[in-house]
C-alpha cells in the first residue's frame, strides 16, 4: 500500500513518516515481528528508508552513527554484547540509545541481554524480534521501505499498457486521452488509470498507479462514466505499471515543425527520471490509437537494437554514395572516349 505513511513539513521540504504502531500492525506477519518492549514505546516514527547495523556504535565509535535509520542486531552484534561485562553493555547501549533511534530489530529470534531490554523501556526505544535471518530481513525490509518512502506525485494523464509497454498519455483537457485509451482497451490492451495518475520512483524506474482506489472508471464526454473492469473484463485493467514512455497529444497546427523522421529523441523528466516523449499532433479523422500502438512497437524494436530512422538514413546515404560512384564512372568513361 502506498498510503501507509503521513507527510510532515520540515521548512520547505516534505518528509514521509510512518509510526511504529502502524508499521507493526501492518507488517508483523510480513516480517514475523514480535514486540519485546512495552507498547508505550510504539509512539516513535520511522522517517528514513535505510537500515543500519550498529557494530561500530556498540564498539563506542559514534561519530558517523546513522541514528535516523532502523537498527538491526544480527548474530554478530549479539555475540559481541555477550562478550562484554554488564557495565560495558550498559554504557555502550545507553550511549547508542541517546541518539533516539527509531527502533531496533533483533533477527533469528536471538535473545537480547536483559540490560538492553531494560534500557530500551527506560529510554522509550522500540525493540522488535523477528524469526527471519539478517539477510532475509534486509532484503524484504529494504524493498518495503524503498517503496514506502519513494518520491511521488499525481499528474493529469492516462496510463495504459500497450504490448507490454507502459504509455502515459498527456495533453490538455478535452484533447482525447480518454477516448484514445478506451479504443486501445477495446483493441485488447489494459488500462491502469484515467484522468489522473500517481507516479513514483522504484529502483530508478517510474511506476504509475491509479490516483483513486474505487475502481477503473473512465469519463467519456457524451456518454458519461464507464466501468472498464465490468465492461471489458478483469484482464483489461491493471493495478500498477512501469512507465516506459510518454505521448503528449496536442492540437494540429500548420506552422508547427513536427518530427517526421524520428532521428531526434526527446525526453521528459519526472521525479528525476527521464523517459522518452513523443509529441503527437491530433486532428479530426486521425486514428490516434493505431499510432500509439505503432509507437509502442517502435519502442520495443529500439530496445532490441533496431531503429527505423537510422536504418532509413543509412539506406539513403548508401544510395547517395552509389549514385555518386556511378556518376564518377560515367565521367571517367566519357573522358576516356
């Protein structure tokens, strides 16, 4: 779920956070979590998507301690604590807890020294235990936090899958985005969201989701609302999709210089990620949905290493060279004769 957090304002910067109570209630089964400390410690919040193993902090080196991250104790950390005296454990752990870490997770169901649990309750630091191994917890928890804290925005667009390619249709209101998407769905493609799309960044890729959670509805002027899932079937809708390219629908103008060959590749940036964009002029009678299908197939061919514009240009250059060579041969023959 993308709504498991709240946004807080820090000056002019928006930060995401999730309370430990919500984190525990939503994910105790996913991460096999059990609460070691008192429930009152669940008032803290997680504000960072990163995880830290505080080996150096336990050894007393706190100059570069990443205290804003979830701290994980694995077998190495537990074994190290067991090698210390009670006084040393008290001093080391207390020094680390003074940095107000979000929480501590102990992996493999390992047993914490009692002093650590006592200090955690005294200093209101949440301690969880999990049956997962350290590596497994790192993998699953990092993936969850990356998605939870990923930057996101909502834009006026329609997102549809065409031949496995995520295409985001944009353009001013009334240009025909919904009508084009409806025709594409009728032709066998899948709708993600109409009118508004929530986009986020996951693993350096743009992903799109429906901005609303109450179904795949489309507003068709002159007809009204259409429930795509009910009308065309569950196979014609998707809950999310990687956005591979954007097609900007724009009114046809005679004085505009539109791309005709395709040698120039244009890109647009969303949330720091660049994706290809095609500026598609729209005029009465133009079959826009077929052009969108062609754009998707052309995108696939480019990913496989074939570029029609470059191929065409190469053939033109070869023809020019051939004619130039024939002209030189003819001139040479005429001079000899």
